[in-house]
């Protein structure tokens, strides 16, 4: 395997620790520049992808935007991206793996990362996202449902991660998300820890971790490489089952509280979803 990130021994240990503890971990990498990650190359990529693969808004947002609604700039996409240094916008290019060149880039990165966190043979569903942020941009407090390593390529930013007060608090927000809720949180990051990222720095963010991002004083380009794991898929099934049970007036236990109950919930939701899919096919 050809190394692209050149993770050092400390970063390898940090990712293994992340897999054991489920806590954010900082890493370093060698992806400080790449022909596919220049602003011009990313503008070309953005205009070549389907419209739903691009999300953008003004960058000056508050710490909390619970409904995800943020004003956008009335600019043509390529113009908006190339003008990020001065126009105050924030943009994410989603699922960059739709382009074969970026798919290869994503694979090269995750070949070095995912097994360290999830274990050999446990990872699947690779996706890549590029974040383009004007100086001072804010990504409000939110959670994501996948394993994620954010690799800082250009500029600086501060990732603020939080700690849940209890497993039930985490499970409640995770259940809301898998039940169709917005990824943005209705509150600021709790018990915050700041991670200051320079080009060549990165951070592993576990699934359903509270976090927000504050951009530095210059244009920022970051590559987010994400994946799912079989254990994470099982947890998502339990969360979906809990969502159904809660709507039925019950109070289900959080994932991880009772393993036998988790197995029963995961099995039941898998059977229900397979039956629903079969009905749709008919």
C-alpha cells in the first residue's frame, strides 16, 4: 500500500486509542497540499457534481442553528468558491467519491485509517467531504452518524468537541438524528475541548460526538474522510428500534445498557425493514 498520509507512530497509537475509548483523538498527516485539493480544482469538482452534492451558506453564523436554516449568497457556484477569501461564505462538497480521482484519494486515506479505529474487516461505506470556509466562518454545534477524520489541508480552524453528560443524553440525540432529525443541535457544545488545527493536523471525531468548528483568519480547506462499521450499524438499528418504541409510549434503554435487549432490537428492526422493502418492491 502506498502511503499518502504518512501517519507517524503517535498518530497510529491515537487512532487505536480512539477505537478502544470512543473519544476524539488528534493526529498529524502529510496531506498539506494536493493537486486535487486546490481551490481551483475543487471549484471544478463542485460544478461537475449534482446540485444536491453542494451545500453552502454565509459563514458568519451563531454557535447554535438548531433547524439548519442559514442564509446563502446569491452567487454562481464557481464564482462563490473562488471568491471565498473575501465573500464570507462556507461550502461543503459532499460525496467527492462520485469523481473517480477523488474516490482514489479517499481510498488512499482510509486505507491508512479505518482499520486502526474499527478493526480489520469492520469498515465499509466510505464517503468524502471537502469543507471550504471563508475567514471567520462558523459551523454550528452538531453531531454526525459516522466515523470521521478531518484532515486540515490549508488555513487554520478550531474544532470544539464536547462530552455528553450521560449515555442517555448521547442516545437521545443520536436517536433523534436516525429518526430523521437535523444534525444540528439545539444547544451549544457541552463540556467543550478545543483542538487547534494547522495544515498537516487532523482529528478523529467519533459518531454522535458534539462538535462545532470555528475557522481561522484565512481561507480554510479541509478533507473529511468518513466510514461506517458493523458495530455502528448495529447501534443505529437499536436507535431506530428505540425511536419506534418511544413513539409507542415506551421508555427503551439506551444502546449498550443491555446487550441481550440490543440484539433483540437489532434483529427485530432488521426483519421489519426487510419486510417493508419487500412490500415496496411488490
